[in-house]
């Protein structure tokens, strides 16, 4: 299960928590003077702490540069918590906060690609995925640490149309599956199409659940890691287990969809591929409804003009 994340402003005495996070990341924060400076600036700069039920996982500090621009002064997420979406959530929270203040531009500085560094290659990829664009390379940090300035335009009216459409469609799709699973006789979950090579209705729903779980991981990580499903072969024949798995897998997807930036093409594509997969199973299940002479659920009649 994806853990719930809470983001809040740091309180008194929590500077040490941020310092521990920085010191746990020597591949990114290995210069003592820089760590001391980052911690000192927590006193005067706006800082947000990200926590799960297991405790703090990361933080982000903003430095307002002018009436129209701000900067991510420092962002750190515990390395064992990388690829969970926490850094993305912190940046999105900062962007939402800045848009509310009519800030138009968000800047971040990171190590330039002219100095080879695997950790910072990941950092640049992260910011590119968040919609930041390279602006310039300079020697702010000296010849041995070339600085890349990246910038993002924060349109105050930035649309979330794609995300909202994805979320609405996923919710509607889950309602369709639930009504079908609730309305048919439980034994129908184990039935195949007569005189045709096919699997069972339960196995169709097993594939739906597994795709959601697998695509949720892909959206979170930004890469495909293969298909797996928590619903067992026996479980896909039991109505209660099917319904529970549909709800849990839908929740997994609904938790990660809001983290997608419309500029992040790979994650958007994963989400679109999932919706295509959901729709394909709708079409297949319609064949089962007719082939097994099952009662057509009301929502299916309405959406697909069945009768």
C-alpha cells in the first residue's frame, strides 16, 4: 500500500530533523560548510516537512527572490524513501503555495552535467520531469562544481484537466466493475464463455486489479517494473475479495494520479495506457454479460447503450 504523506511547515526545534536528512545524503550534500549554511537558513526561509506514519521523510526550503520569483533553496528526501513520490509531492506543494501568492517563476540550482555525477544525473532528470527547463550554466560554486540553473513558469491558472479527466474516468470505471461484481451471481465469477476459448469473469477482474497495481508502481517510479497482482486465483472467485481488491487497487491509482505533472510524458502515458486497459476489459466483459445471459447492470446500460 502507498503510505499517506503529510506536508506541513516545520516547527520549533525541528531544524535538527532537516539536518539529519541532509547528512543522510552524502552523495548530494557532502560539503560541511554547505550543510551548516542550509541549516542556518531554516531560521529565515519557508520550510516544509514531509512525513509518513513512519516519520519525517524529506523537506523543502523556499527562498523568495522577488515579488514574482522564488527558488527551491534545498530539497532533501531520505535515500531509502526515493522513488516513492515524496520529492514530487513536496515540489507540487511548493508550487501550489507560490501560485496562491501570485509567484510566476520557480528556480532551482543543481550540479551541471559538465561534471559527471550519477546522483545529480538523477536530480536533473527529476526536475526535468517536474517541468523545469535548463536556463544557464555558471561557476557560482567554483570551477569544480559547475552550477546549472533551471526554471519553471508557474501559470496561476495552470490546468489540471488531464489529471482530473484521468481521476474521473478511473472512478467511473471502478463503479462499473463494482456494480457488475455485486450484481452477478457469485458463481458467475468462475464461468467462461460457452463454446469459446476464454478465461473466467473473475480472471478478467484479476487482470484489472493487477494492471492497476502495476501501473500505480510505474507511475510512482517513472518506469515499468512488470505485472503482478495481489488477488489470488482463489480470491478472484469470491465476490468479497474481488470487491475489496478493486477498491484497494483503485485507491492505489487515485493516490498517484494527482502526482502527475502534465509535462511528465512518461507518467502521463502510463496513466493513459491504464485507462485503455480498463476500457478493453469493459468490452470483453460485455461479451460475458451477453454470452452467459447475465443481467445487465444499470450503469453498463447507460454508458454503453446495452439492452
